[in-house]
């Protein structure tokens, strides 16, 4: 048995295997960080570089039209142009990217919760978002740009938390 006072591995093979898994995980997190950051920037829409006249016909709106209703009354403006997504979606995209950035900065501290807690938080905010949408559709209450942004941000952050959370079985085995 290969052991030292600070070694938790029973064989050198386990150490190499865990190192390879960690390298794959860090590469995947880097891809997710870059991809989600790019999506969050694109979701801002063409306001930061397009003319006001051409902005409504820009490719940003076509790109996000399959995942967002893009209702102008439910969207923020960015630099005098409507964002490519609604306020809830910009919260989801922005917080989803933010979660990967936070994971990158805090990876050495092991402060991210286990997968089961992450899943519970994700489902909680998925349910709250669904209730918000349903109750608004039934005219039980009217949500605002900021309430949709906040719930979207919580949902997006919990989604990235779930993806990057550690698996308890791999830690305890």
C-alpha cells in the first residue's frame, strides 16, 4: 500500500487517475467559462457596436430567438438598443457565466457544495421561476424587469453551481 501521513490514495494508480480526471474537469470548466461568457456578451445585443437603425434586424436577435421570446416590453436596453434576450434570460446567461468565473477563482478553496445540495438549489430556483411565469400568466401578480432578472440570475448561478459541483461519491471513495 502506498501511503504517507498526508496521502489519501491507496495506490499510485489512483493518484494518476484522479489527476487525469482533474485535468479533464479543468479543461471542461475552461470551455464552459469561455462559452458561457461569450453567450452572455452576445446576449447584450448589438447596442455596443451597431447603428440604431440596423440594431432591430441584427443577427443577435435571430440567434437567440429560438430560446427567448424577446418581448421589447420585457427586455432591458443596452446603449440605446434592445438586448437580444429578455430580462430573465440576461440574468440566466450572465449569472451562468459568473458561476464559472467564481469557480475558477475559488477552485482551491473547496467551498462549492456537494452535488445533491446543488441539485436541490437548482430545482428550487427552477420551481420558483416556473411559479413566477405561471402566476404572471394567470394575472395573480405582475413581475417586473428586476424580479425577472433576479430569478433568472439565481437560476443561472444554480445551473453553473450544479455543473461544477463536486460529486460526494468520488470524494468519499
